[in-house]
C-alpha cells in the first residue's frame, strides 16, 4: 500500500527549479492570506489550482503524459487552461505581496516595480495582443508532430513546453479576468468577454482535425512505449476531443466570469464614458 502510494507521489522527473518555485509561491501565499484574511472561496481556488499544477508536473502522472497522447493533452489542458484560471480568480497578487517581509517590500519590491526596465518588460509581457496570440500559438505549435516528437525526445524541450503553456495561461487569464476598468486594466472590458470566443476557435479546429484523423499523427508515443494497450487511433481521438471540448468549456467559463465583471463595472458606473456621451451628460448638467 505504502509502496503504491509512493509510486504516485514520487516525481517521474525531479526538478529543483519547479520545486523551489512551487514551495516559494505556497509559503508566500500562506503567509499573505493569513495577514489579509482572504475569503475561503479564493483560498480554495488558489490551493486547488496549485495542487493541479503539482500533480501534473511533479508526480508519476507525468510518466503517463510522456507515454500516451491523450494523457499529454489532459496535462496540457490542466496547465494551460484550468490551473491558471483557478489561481487567477483567487486574485493572489495581494496575498503573495503581503507574504514578503515588510523590509523586502519596501527596499526591493517597490523600487523594482517602479523602475523603467520592469515597466518596459511588463508592458511587453502583458500586452493584450501579444499575450492573446501567444496563448493560442503555444497550444497549436506543440501540436505540430515534429515539435511534439522533439519535446518527447529532449527533456529540456519538454520542460520548456510545459513552462510556456503554464506561463502563457497565467498571462492570458490575468488579462481576461481583471476585475478593474480600463485603465488601469490592460484589456478593454468588452474585449475580455469576446477574447475567449476568439482564442477557442483555432483550438476547436485543431482538436477536430486530430479527432477525425484516420492516421497516427504522433508515432513518437509508440517509440517511447505507450502506457495503455487500447487502439492508437482511439487514444488520438480522445486527445483531440480534450483539445476540442473541455478546453472550449473552460474558456467559455472564463468568458462568463469576464462578462460578470463587465456588468458589475457598468452597474457601478466604472466603465469609461465615450466622448460624445460625456458631452451630452455635461450639456444636460448645464441646462
């Protein structure tokens, strides 16, 4: 029993970088959420999202992701869509910041955030157009059979693939689920609602192509040794469906959350008025 449990808990491929980053984020959030009294629902969303990331990357489940196409697609769905969405709707930035010692925030963090290199880098990395394009590109590019083969044969490319999926997911959902008006939010409130419908379209198309393909698009999994014994095309079809249906459902949920934020901003009068509308209101006030 213990041996079986350890088999699933012990990482398939250990990574000091991942473990250090994961533990640091957990410690900072735990400290910060206690100081700020974060609501239970947001804490649950954060910890569930973090658990999904750990299970996907640092347990024996990673073995199946490297040896079966549909398990690989499930891993990428969790890393790119579900886990980042859950963590972002927890809005952990304030708690993570509060988890740092006050002296560190005053001496290091605040000057860094106010420096022009930081602002320039963030301006590029959180540019709505760049983030949206990369969110889709990092799904599609790793579905190219030759790049999929390269990722499965070289552990460095494999880890780079996983990090690109995870980080692009965080960047995208941070923009789409921003609850602030624009500005200071980087994406216009209406575009936050529309964006998931745009980004899911090429993913649905790619998933449909894989689902209905009658040839083995990813023979690398045969070379590496498949984890399960059922039909190759069946596994590929399931992988295509994961890329197609659950991904679209998660993005639809994200769009609905963005719509809720948009309606709240509108109800509270926090959306920026158009120039013509502002002039009419000003003229009415003078009359």
